[in-house]
């Protein structure tokens, strides 16, 4: 991977902003003088789906307001291989966490998509639904079995379009076609370029089948095992909520999109049966610029993500009175749960030196090769640049008799959900240390995917243009650090498989010195970061529950006209890369909204 904390010159050029499309506005003053039935805040996997699906009804006027930039024609957001290099660019909110006790007091970069398509335009494109247990737990918590695995299957199929990989790699034995949709808007494919390490990783599952079983399709409902990664990539190019949902709908006369504009709050427009109606939206393009107000006739839908949605709710007077009072904000809806329950996946990258020169490291170390590969991608959408970060990954569980279960509750959703993830990359990739200038490497990622830690989003000021306080609580519980430790040990065991003999040489850097449990834990705290999967900061619960922020239909409790459709709504983070879960949440939410309003 190119990622090394520095941006190649060609990448800087490819970040240029494209000209606006039809029905895509760059300034609030350009908006047509018409009434909108629905105003959607954010254009990621939640907002993009909602805006597109609601505008399928010709009588529904829909506006999406997106804070970030246009990505049309920005090559860096289109080339799959460049995903990691979008961190710290103009397409990133460039958030930073609070000091993390679980990471030795470090604050870390917290990347979120500042772009049309939200984080789907900058993420690593991994397409994993999660397990049947993940969704069945959502259903149990909310009392709505429409959120269960079986009930959501029509929506998974509705949104997916299983396509061939860029190199037409045979799907036989690598996924189960019958599991997937064939005609949806979102392309899903296998990796589009074969690597030397493919046979090694898959071979290791045959060498160690009991501890590391092969899983032909981890999107089947049972995620456990190691197998081939599926990506939101089609024709060798990133697929996002912008390319798959928004862009195809921009020719509809009832669908408008406003970019480069931040919603500062939603405001009360009336009262209904004693409940405040929130159908007003306030927005501007800078902290000192003109402020605009616009009312929806039916609903305001927040899809700004697990960081920005709770910030907007709090700025709107929906939250804990004691917290709001600190900033002089009048409480309109008393809900102490706004911004709490934040969940994320702690990620650690560890590297081995290898007996090979055919790794991704050559790309980062050779500018001429970078240019050649970019030219190949632009010409034919083939070559290494069609790849995501890994061709294989796996989800695994701690043994049932693990020591931690003597004192800690199992936070996973069930036996089909992993406690941790292993990701395998044919090169050096780290989000904590720079890439070495020479050498060839293999990276082993360990990821705690059923965390027990909880964090929060709180206000730092009364301005939406100031980042909120982001505390994901990474490795901040006994279970999470135990799981990371055991994941590292399991990863080391996997690398001893016969398949890797002659390829893997030795652990690299401080990873080599992490041998005892105490040393491994210290190593994890020093170098872990995140895989940027924040969820659950405005989570849904049952209709009768006084906990949570949302009802099972995603309406904000004790309000009228206000709904949330994004990852903040999850009761629990899935043991998965969560973009897929946001897409399916939004697909069902669109039908719920259409049903309510008779579309």
C-alpha cells in the first residue's frame, strides 16, 4: 500500500474538485424556490440511499445537504488501491480523538468522509454484512423483527449487484452467488488482481482447519472462518453511495443535492400532542457566513454519521440537560443518551519481513511504478490499483473456556459473530508508524470486532464547525485488551502454517519483542489505532424503552418529524465492516418512510 504518512505528488493532483452536476448545488443561494417534503442531512450510505429511494416517488421533493466536497472526477476517490491515502486529505473531516487511556493516553486521527458519498467515498470498500446473530440482536433489543437477519434478506438482495471482478476471477469456491443480489444499484465483487499470497493464506486454512476454518462466503449469515474479501468495487472502480444511488438520480426534477454546506441544527417548528415538531433545518457554509433556514413539509432525516449526527442533535437542544447547560443550550428534549454508547473496532497492524520482492511495498518505494500502474488503471481498469487493502480476511471467536469469561460477559451477538478479525495484506501497512523505505513485508491486522468498551460524543462548543469531543473508548475494557492479545497470538499461530514456510521470515520492529502476554498487551496499547467504524451514538431501542435515542422506526424519541438513518442508530456495532449494515438499514428505512407517508 502507498500509505506511509506522505502523499505522492500524483495523488495531490488527483484530488482536484470536479465541476458541479445538474441538480447539484454548491451554494445555498442557488437552491430553487420550492418546498421540500424531505430534507436529508448527509449523503453517505444512509443519506444517499434515503435521498435516492424517496425521490423514486415523483410527488416527493427531496433535498440532501452534504457538508463535504464533490468527488466526481477526483481520481483518488475512484481508484480502489488509493483508499488508505485519502486519510488526511480534503475529503477527510480530519477529526482527532480525545486522549485514549486504553492506548496509553494517545490521541489518534479519526477519519470520516467529508465528501459526496460520505465515508463510502473514502473507506476501504470492504463489503461484509455481519452475522445473523448481529441482526437478530438488533431485533431483540428494538422489539421489531423487521430488523432480523431473515427479514432483511430482501433488502440485501435489493441493494446488491454481484459483478465479475476486474480480472474476471472465477467465483467458484470463493463466494456463494445464491447468497447475493444480482440487479441492485451497488456493485459487489471479489478482488480483481491475484497475489502470490492468495494461495498461502487459503492454504493455511487447510493446514490449520480446526482453529482457522475456510469460509466460502462470510456474507451467508455465519461469518466464522477465513475467506475471500468482497468489495464495493465494480469494473475496477470504487462504488459509493454517490456513484450507486445519488448520481443516477440527479436527473430527477424532484431530487436536489446541496454540497459544501453544514447543518448547524434542526429547530422546532411547532407542537403536536405535546411533542415538539422538528422540521426546520439551519445551515451555512462557514462559521461567519450567512445562515439559511429551510423547513421540510414531512420529515428531516439526519444521516450525518455517528460523529456528526449526535453533535447536531445536541446543538438542537436534544440531549442531557446538564451537558446542554454547559454550553448555554436550552433543552427541548431531555435525553441523556444522545452521544453515549459510541462503539468502535480497535485495529492493530503487525508486520513480518518476507522472502519475496513481489509485494505492494515496491509500489510505495518506486514513483515510476506508481505512474505506470495509475496509467494502466486509467486505460483499462486493471492491475494492482483495482485492489482493496486485502484479498482475504477472517472472523474468529475466543474459545468457550477462555479465561476472560470467568469474569466478563461475552459481548458478541452469538456464535456466528466473531470476537476478532484477522486481515492479511501483501505489504507494509500501518496507521501508527511510517512505512520503511526499503524491504518487503506482510502485514497481519488484528481487529476487536465485538468490543465491550463504550465511548461518547460530546460538544466542545456551540459551533458545528468545531469538532466535537470524540472518545471511542478504544481498548478501554478488560475484555477488549484480552481479545486483542489473543487475536495477536492467534495471528502468530496462523503464520506458522506450512503454507507460509519459506515466505515468512520474521516479525518486524517492536512486534518481534512482544512475546509474553504482558509484552503483547503493552505492544497493542502502544500501536493500536482504529479501523474507523464508529456506531451507536444515537441508538434505537424499543418503543417502551426509556433508554436509547430512537424508536425502532428510527424516529427520535419524544419528537415529531425527525428521524435518524445512519450508523449512529445501531444498538450494537456489528462484527463486520459496517458500511453494508448502514446500506441495508437505509433500504428498510426508506420503505418505512414511504409507508408512513403513502408513497
